[in-house]
């Protein structure tokens, strides 16, 4: 994913921003738990019996 930061920060600051963003994304929990996934499956396949 290419990030655009305006105005363009100095290279040292850009590197720090990229590292911070990568760390945040790596620590992020999966927002789609089993309950959510089941609801999506039931919505997309209403003719099937729920699991």
C-alpha cells in the first residue's frame, strides 16, 4: 500500500511514520469474529441451514 503524506516529510520522519504504521497494523486484532462471519454467510446463502 502506497501512502501519500502531504506535505512530504523529510526521509527520516517518513521512515518513522512507515514503521509506526506497520507496527499498528501488525498489532491490530481481526475485527471480523466468528459471530460476524456466520452472519455474513447466512446473509449471502439464505437457502442453507445455519451451522
